[in-house]
């Protein structure tokens, strides 16, 4: 088992994965495990430090999440964040109460002169910087040996420390981007307090994964689910690098693709990468099963199950297939299933949750612990073209979750035409590379319009363009009005059946990026 520099015990915060992300940006290898992980498993990973994450619960709840107290006896540096801070306070003999003044959002962190200015945690950090608060409980009585090292307007104990035992805790979230110098505090904890010296990057990850894949696969063959998006393309390239002709990459045309998608994927893999791609035409099967279905979760599950069926049928044409590979990413896992701890499920993803009982394959998901930007870096390491690596994300269920209500051929054709106009205009204006994701949504809401002297009663399309770093949070892109006007005018004039275009100005959270 690989040594892990920093282990994060997950108490269910939606921010937990950002802790790992920030540390990886500092080239520090970090893994997230459930808060209830057994001590033997933690010791096997040989960590140099432990972080207790935030979480939605309260430490004084009847069924509050508790950590194995033996973690405090390991002699390792420990950091607690939000719920993790309150857990430490109670476990070391202090107390936590409901706060009279809740803190949500930005707050100014003031480093205490007496105990904070000399703390290693704040080395190179400036005073009076913005941090991100999200709590309704607060530490009331400090445990013995702990000192307050920072405060905010509503948190006298915004950060505390027992320097002798190397235990630190903070009420705010240093892992989120809004905490201006949070990354420095995490770096100080890992590098200066825990003594981590390694420099982990995508080159290391690539070598580790190639070795791991070779060991796992042996002399078997791997069927790779290839959509042509960044995730599955990097997965296929990684597998081909590791096992060569033992890989059977299969591209399923499900009828839910963007305009020209199939031709583009076939060209990239067969011509550019010289990978022997297998294309399966399953349009009739997918659209037949989606007929009459309007519930978004049901659509996602039908699409996921049908993909598996198609892959199984293709696998029977090849001898020795023992594995199925997918391009599952960490945000997919976080939003779909609580595999690392008690975090809340947001929505199911078609490629998350394991294989059905009747399918006799072992699953390979080499990107399962990576974020999108890390996958892009890995793609460049593998020599993939930038045009593929920096493509906007495209969901596995495709246009099936960008049509509100029932999915049919006519609506798919309508949406494809609107979508390609949007992408063309973004690329021409330079905004495609400045934004995280852009697409059109067919609302299946009709409205009255006037074209020429004629009354129309046609469809409405919503344009969604967002800015993000990893897809876990996002804000709508502030596109120039003349660009929005040009997109709207072209869609209405060139796509027969659409007479109105609207722009989605929702952020994530509270909305998700995709509509379904």
C-alpha cells in the first residue's frame, strides 16, 4: 500500500474533497477516508498528519459522528476544520454550544498577538484576511492546553492550538477559494508542522496507475466505455499506455450526442491516437427505452443501465474480457453516493455505483479520485491533443438530461442545432476557453412570438454558461451583452421551432450545473 502524507477523516462536509484538492495543488499526496475508518487501516497508510473535516451535524447531537479516540494517541499532528474543530474541543475536554451569532460566508480573520503571531500555522500569512465561515455552533470552553490563536467578529475562538501536542483547529474553511490565505495554512500544516517533503504530481500518478493497472489486469482484457469526452478519453489513453492491445475501447452512439460528435471521436482515436476503436450504433435501443420517460432520475438510470447492456453485448464478441473501465471522477462520486462518509447525495451519475449483479466484470476506474483539472493535466502527460484535453465537460447521459421531459428525435435534432451555434459563437469570441462549461437546454416550454407578420408558438431554449475550477462550485459567466444577443439572434433565426432564448444566471450551489 502506498504511503499517504495526509489523511482526511471525512465527517460529511461537501467541502471535504477541496481539502485534498488544495493539498494536491501543493504537490502533497492526500487521501480522504470515512471518519469511522479503523485505526489499523490508518496506520497502514503511514500518514504524517491527520485532518478532521467539517460536517453538517452538531457534536452535541444524540447520534453525533465520533472519531476513534486512538487517532489522538498516534502522536501525529492533527488539524480540525469546523465540525472537526468542535470534535477536537469536546474530545480534549472543552465544550461546544449553539452560537447566538451564526456566521455564514465571508469573515475577517484577526491573528491574536499573544498566541497567534508566533504560530507555525500562520507562518507567512497576513493579518485581517478574509476567510469563509459556515457554522451555527461554536467552541465555548477551550480544552486544557489550548490557546486562542485567531478570532473574528463573531468567533472569539476562530482558531485554536495546542502547539506542544501539535493539535490545531479552526472554525472557518481554509480549503475554499474564498479563504484568501487558506491554502497557506494548509501548506504550513503539511510542510512545516507535519514535515511532508514529497513533491507529488500527475507524473507520479501516471506511473503509479500504469503499474496498478498492469497488476490488476494481468493477462485479461479490458472493455473501456468511451464517450469521447475528456474523462473517458484520458481513461482510454491511460489504459492503452498500460496494457496496449489488451484494451478494447468501445464507443456507443446512444443518439444523445452533440452534432458531429461521433465522427469527431472516431477521427481522434483511430487517426490521431492510432487506437483500434469499436463503434456501436445503439440509437434505436436508447431512444426506445427513453420513450415516454420524463423523470430526470429515471432517465439517468435508464441511460446508465442501457450503456451497461450494450457493453455486455459487445464484450461477448471478444474473448478474455474480464474488466470494464469507466472515466468516473471524484465529483461524480461525491454527488452520487456517500462512499467516503456521511455526505448527502445530490444526484445519481450514470457511471457511479458499481456494476449490476448479473454483470460478470470487475470495474476499473483509474480517475475515480481525481478532479477535472487534474484529469486534464494527466491527459497532457499522456500526449493527448489540447483540443481534446480542454474540451468542456459533457455528461454521460448527454442531451438526454438537457431536454426537459420526454426525449425524442425531433427535440434532439432541435437542441443539437441550437447547441452548436452556442459553441461556435463562444469559440469565435474567445469565451470557450475562458469558461468551464457551456450548453443549451430545451425547456419544452412554448411561448408566443412574432416572426415577420406571423404569430408563432414555439420552443424556448435556455443557454447555460458557467465559470468553475473543478465543477464542485460554479458561477454563471458574465458574457458580454452583444455576444448573448448574437447567440440568441442566430438560434432564433437559424433553428426552426425556437422563438425565444433565455440565459441561466444561477450559481452552484444552490443550483447544479446541469438542469437534470
